[in-house]
C-alpha cells in the first residue's frame, strides 16, 4: 500500500519527530532512485524494440518481440523482484501492445484479429495485474463491433456503428465485472472495476451516437435471412429512444452512485449528463446567444451541486 504524507507539516504539528522524518525521507529517496533506474531501462527497452521493428518492419517481428518482452515482464512479476517491478510492468504492457499491433497488422484489421487481440489483452491484463491493459482489452472488444476513434489536424472523431449492441453488451459487461469485483482480492478487484468503468464509458458513447442518428441495426440486417430483407429494412431504432433512454439510465446511475457512495460514477453520470443536455439543447435550439447563456447558467447549477456532493462525500471506494 502506498500513501502520501506531508512530512514537513507532520513535523510542524508535532506528529512526527525530526529523526523519523529524516528516516522517511531517506526511504523515499531510495524508492525514487529505483523508480528512475527502472524508467531509464524501460526507455532503453522501448528504443531497442522500436529499432528492431524499424529494421525489420513486418508484423511477425512485432509479434515475436511482443512475446519476448511480455515473457520478461511476466518473469519479473512471478519472481516478485521488488526493485524491478516498474520495469516488469513496462515490459509486460509494451510486449502486449506490440503483439496486439502485430496481430492486427497481420490480419489487416479483420474481425478475427480483433477477437484475438481482445482475448490476449484480457489474459495479459490478468497476468500483469494491469489496469491499462484491462481498459485496452475492453476497447478492443468494442472495435469488434466497429467502434473506432480518429484524429486529423484540429479534429477528433468517434465512430460507433452499432449503438444498440454497444449499449446492451457493455452494460452487461459493466454489471458482470462490477459484481465480480466484490468477491475478488485487491489486485483483481482493481482490474474488474477498470473493466466496468471502461464499459460504462462505451455505453455512454453508444447512447450519445444513437441519440443523434438512431440505429439502423446494420449488423442485424447483415445476419438476417435472405428471404425477409424487406422486414429487416424497416427495423430502425429512432434517435429519440436513445435520447430518452440515456436520460433515464443517467438518472438511475446517479441515484445508485449517491446511495452507494460511488463518487467516480456520480462524476461520470454528471459529465455525460452535461454532454447529453448540451447535445440535445443545441440540436433543438441552435447556438444562439440566448441558448448559450441559459445553457451555461443551468450547467453552473449542476457543477455547484456536484461540488457540494463531492465535499460531503467521504473518501470511500470509487
């Protein structure tokens, strides 16, 4: 367990003697030095791996190096070599990412390659006790449904082609991993909660996209029987269903979060509530001076209410 202490303040308040403070500072200095060495070696490993891939730029090179780095990181973790913990984590994460990138490149972004990446990242997250890999595994699962993000000059983009499936599947995953987290040891509890939180973000993104354009259920049509294409063409989930459903889900999530004292969920519900409000507000009223003024006043009220809640809440599990 790691904690943060203000040593100078504790000495001033008489809760810590100068001798004890010096001892704690010496221990912290040793830990800082070990962290610096681990990070420097980690950058060296990254440079060597990047150079090798640049010299032999093939997917198989990335896959091979990824497996090698993950084995090195896993060996450090399994042997519990405390002074090299950070280096082991770096090697595990970089190895898993290189392997995943190689598989996607080799499979040219096919569904099979994304399913392999999802499974590998999930297993790697469990083996390395990595929250980052856990989040990436959930995002890779969303990519199996066509979800993607992009960036060009001064422009960010988000694409979710199956809003309904995204909402349903990742709601189920969030509920499953949240319930599982209650019965797991600390390391795996953190991983399960990371999966639940990432799933919640994807559920909100699915609602967001659906509230703007609805869902023509393209995947369902593609899987439909050839003898009833006309019936499937008529199945469209309208945007208002997502808009209304999103508002109900956000309200229910906020009420549950307040009752369970889950501050992360409260803040997330508030943030996406603001996004939902502004999206619908400006879609209906347009960006006029009056609509901007009224929208800003309403959002200030929400921000003050959220600030008051965070002030009252005890620092319980988020």
